[in-house]
């Protein structure tokens, strides 16, 4: 991209979410956070098992 192309593009602000949209977005965020926590816990337990196997 050239400099003049960057100057022409403006970032438009997003309108505020409606109450229903905000609720759905919040629920999606909770799902994503819980999936990440589950993944982290499984990884922690897997590493703990590997560590215990090395000790035996």
C-alpha cells in the first residue's frame, strides 16, 4: 500500500450494541473463556502425569 491509500481509509466507529446483542456477546465471551480454562487445566494435568512418569 502506498501512503496516499492509507490516508483515504478511515476507521468508522462501531455503533453501540443493543441490550440483546450485548447479552449474546457476553455469553460468547464466557464460552470462550471457559474453553480456554478447560484447555489449560487439561494441559496442566497432562504435564503433571508426564512429570510423575519420569519420576518412576
